[in-house]
C-alpha cells in the first residue's frame, strides 16, 4: 500500500468536507453589528456640536428680536 495516494485522497476528501453549501455572511452586515469604538475626539465633537446648536438658538432669538424692534419702530 502506497502512502502518497492515500494522503492525496485524504486531502481531497478533507477539502470537500470543509466546503459547505451555505454562502458566507456579507462583511457589511457583520460590521454594522460591531460596536463603535470610542476615540479621544468624541468629547470634542460633542462639545463642538453643542456649541453649534447654542449658536443656532442665539441666532434665531436675535432674528426674532430684530423683527420685534423693526415692528415697534414702524
């Protein structure tokens, strides 16, 4: 009995057995479920967004005040 044909046959059988009929899950779906990693800049980004929101509110209030002043002066 020769050893080489047995090894080749066994390797081929293992390769075929390793392949399943089920396709692998897409990587994008796996990445979507992965938890986001926090970075040192997250706090700064939050502060920047908060400052932008405050500035927007201040600008809106200033515009309303200007309208009231113009309405009163007429």
